[in-house]
C-alpha cells in the first residue's frame, strides 16, 4: 500500500473544509490550493479591490510539499 499524497486527496479535503464553512467558489473566504515551483499552499479568496480579486496565503512557509499541506489540512479539519 502506498502512503503517497495525491492532488486529488488535497482537493477533496479543501472541498470538505469549504462545505463545512459554507463557502462557494469565488466567494470571499473560499479556500483553494495554490501550486507553483513544484510546491503547494492553501490560499483564501479575499474581497475584490481596485486591482481585482485578491488571495491571502493561509498555510505557513510558502509553497511546501503535498505531505506538508496534507498535515496542515488535517489540522484544520480536526480543529
């Protein structure tokens, strides 16, 4: 059995958190996974401003591994 964390698992966890919080896609407070530089982070949509839609980084340490984000999401789900 593999202990590999997949993007699908992470996306499912974020969907569950959004549903629990009652947040819809593109709504202020909606959480999403940001990916860049081979890493992953949790982002939250903020209120639109004069520059357009903004995001706020929720997960610590910028872009990390899938396993790091998985641990962070587990903490949110079980808090």
